[in-house]
C-alpha cells in the first residue's frame, strides 16, 4: 500500500476562495497541506479542528485580522483561542512565534541587501500587535514610525499592561460591547473603523514604508500606495499584480514561499511541528525555528511588481547669497519692494536667526538605471556676510537643526551648500553630530568645474586642446590651497602644459606644489601669492576662493579669449566685472543637468540644472550610498573620480554653460570668440616673469 504523506491542515477564518490541497516537500519529507476557509464561522472552525485532530500531524489557524477587515468576523481573539484549544491531540498554531522571527529576519535581510534602505524611512504600521516585532526592529533604523491604530499611536496597550488596575477597569468597561450581538457590535464600531481607515490612508500617503497585510489595504488606491515599499506576508502572484497596479514599488514578503501555492507563517510553523514530531503541548523554541529556517533555506522575498528600482531620499541645505535672495520668499519679498536699504540690512541680520524651513520639495529625478530620488531643499537664513559675522558654532547649531528637519522628512543623506560648507571645519563637526550622513559636495564641484572649463575651451576654440583633452597652454587656479581649488589644481596639472597656483597661504602653497609634482611627474607648476603677474598669459583661470565678495583678480588684465571658471560662492566675479570684458568667457562653475523631469522651486538656474554640490548629494542618493562622502578641507582625489563615474552612471550631464547673465548660446560663444580674435590682433603680449619651479 502506498504511504500517505502526513497532513498539515490550515483552518482559515477567511473564505474558501484560496483553498488548496497539495503535496509538498519540506525539510526532505513529503507532506500534504490542505486549506479550508470558513468565512468567519468560528464554530465551523472548531468543528474542523476537532474533526481533523486524529489524522493531521499539525494544524494552523489563520485569518483572524484579515477576516475582521473583510467583515467576515467581528469577534475578538478569545474566540480564536477557543478554536486553537479545541483539541490537545495535535499541535495547533497561529504562527505567531515563527512570524516574529520572520519579520525581524526580513527587515535585516533588506538592510543587508540594500544598506541604509530603512534609514529615516517614514513608516506607517497598519497592523496592530501582529506587526509588533517588525516595528520594533525598524526602530533601529528610523524614528519616523507611526501607527494607524489610534490606541497604538498613543501607547494605550502598553500603559494598560503596566497598570493591572487600569487594565481591569478597561476590561470591565468593554464588557457590555462584547456581549452585544455581532451585527449590533459592528454598527457600534463602524464610526471608529471608518475614522481609523481614513487616518491610515492619510498616513500612508506621506510614508515611504507601509507595514500591513494585504487585506488591510482594501480601499487603498494609487494615490495612497504609489512609490511605496510594503512590508507584508503571504503575497500570491495575483496579489502582487494588484499591488503593482496600485503603484507599489517593492513588496517585502516576510514569509518565504517554497511551494507552488502561497502559504502563511502559521502553515510553515505547523510543518515545522510535523517535522520534529513534537507533542501537542511542546512549543518550538527560537533555536528550533532558526535551525529549520536555515535547513530549509528559507528567505524573505523582495518582489518588484513594476520592475526593480531604488527610491531614495536626500536633503540639501541652502541659504541666501545676498539680500536680493531674501526676496525669493514671503513675506520678505513684499518687504524688499517697499523697504529702504537700512531696513533690509536689519532684515538680513534678523534672517540669520530664522529657524530652518523647507524651501522646496524636489521630485522627478529618474536615473537611466530606473532608480529615483526625491528630496528637500532646506533653508537657513544667514547670508555669507552674516555667517562670517558669527562664530562657527552659530552656524553649526543651525545646520544641526536643519539636519533634524531632514531626518523627520525621511532624508537618508544631506548635503551642505554654498557657505554652509565653508564655515568652521567645513562640515566635519556637523557630520559627527548630525542624525544622518553629510556631504559638502566638494568632490563633484571640483569635477564639475573642470568639466565646464574643458567644454568652454572646446566651444571657444582659441586654445589648443588635443584629442586626450590636454590643454597645450597655461592654466591658473586662484584659491589653490582651498578644498575645491586644490583638487582643481591636481586635475589641471594632468590636463594642461603649465599651471600657476595662487594663494596667500605660502606654506600650504609650497606643500601643494610639492605634492602635485610627486603625483604628476613632469608637471610644470609655478606658485604665486597673487595672480597679477602671470594673469595676462593664462588660457584658463579657475577661481575657487572663499573671499565672500572680495576682489580676487583684475579681469581687465585677462587675456582676450581666456576662459574663467568661477567656482566660488558667492561668485568671485560680479556681473559688473564680467560686463567689462565681452571678449572673455566667464563660466559660473560646472552646473549639472539632472536626469528626469525635475520639479523644484527656482534656485536661479535653468530647469533640471543644479549646482554640482547638490548633484553630489543626489548621486549618492541614487546610488544608495548613504554615507558621509566629502567633508573637511582636503578633498580626496579618488572620490573626485568616483563621484564623476557615478554621476555618468546615473545620467548626470554637464549643463549648458551658464554665466552671470544666464545660459551661453552658440551665438554668444561665437561673439566672444570674434571679439577675442579682434582684441588679440591689436593687444600687445606682456611677458610673464618666470617663477621658481
């Protein structure tokens, strides 16, 4: 006679539409697994447990919460406990022990596969205590956790557990409700259920991660679930397709699915009971569960219903570069229109004390890899003048408040813009104390500056640039000992025939010259405290000072057709300076064009175009590199190359070259070239004094 495999029965309080009767292999043994749905009929569930107790190896009882959501059952846990206690002949489980282990395993599995994925994630938990383990583990990665259940949101169950008298009083108060007939009880609970569902949908819309069973998402649409990560269980192919239609990006199914049919954690736990032939009263320990999870090769599933992609979040700190920038926000815009200069001076001072606020939500960034990023521009109120007028600690405190704002918004990495990355120790202190990783963006700023300079030289066509991109001419870096300037100097030592390094910091200048000559044998490097002597012979000039408006070079002394790339913020060259030399091409740093259809408030650049320091923050987010990448005054050359490579991977492009008056068109560049050629034909060449090498 053919041996029949042991039976593991699943009695579900949900309906029979997902019933199955299959023979499966688990831990090298064959079992028959059978599901019977009773549509909320507790008495029928008890009868089934008693009926099959003599022939089943183990029984799983499931579907309580889901049946409540579906309106099939309106009782409480006590009735289900009665179902589980209907027999003592065979192990009966609701899967709670295994589900706890699997929930923690799933969260840690995702973090191992995608480090930082849950960092600061805005999370809403729809399920109550059934998802308690998942919520507790998620708290290791994010404090942005909200419970849709009002009782859980305010910690009522925990308070009741800590106070037995209060617990007894609450139990007595609810007794009349428990005694009501089911239909009447449902009517009494309906207003509260509707309110809870409304709150849950609203919370889900603002969340990054939703923790819920599939049935709890009934009524949730595209506007609620689009771009979300769902932490759930027992997701069948049909349910996955439906979640994809509702816009879910990633489904983390905490329950492994080793069979052709979709099973719950309770069924897997019942199979484990059957595998060890444990008595009805013998509970499986965590060690038992872990051993069988490993032996069976069970892992959570990462399911992408709309194709695999990562969605990351960033924040970037900006500040007004002058009084004029204050007019970009109300009510300061109205004040600026009518107030005399002394009043605006007072406003400028007062703005430095304004708490950080969100200036813009940034969306629509889509990498060619399919990965997406959203972020927030957070403003601190001080202009460069005011930031320099205070101690570094003044700025640190505001940046740390901005970092806290970024954390609450769910950002996983934060960038520092303009003067916020210059003050004090250039981001080191902020990075140590902030609740999320911080970068100054200086690695990509250095890369972008030379990217822009090279493109400008090519378009102007007056200096000789070979096929390898090497300039057969002379280049200068003003502010060479600074963070960005020193990297620009290293790049130009490779990419130009002769290089002048300019800085008032003599000792640092000599050290930089020595380092470059060691790194780039054969490089021709000169040093000077000021640019004046050598400036007339330069084909390319990069200004990278922190002069805050101080004059750093005489533009009237510049060679016709020279390309000047101004990476300083505020700019080293004003619009008035640039207007004096229509035969010179002045580029405002190397701005980067972002991939996608970017939606963001005006920051003074064309659509989709951002400063390179902001682009570095976005590149890190798209790559899932939630780390402190660039801080301090010394930029690492490997990181400059790495961020450039990652930028290309994620579709970053050098933006159309912009100057103080906006984008340079082909006609603009042709006009500069024509005027430069004309000026060169009449302008005498001034000899350059040879510097000590």
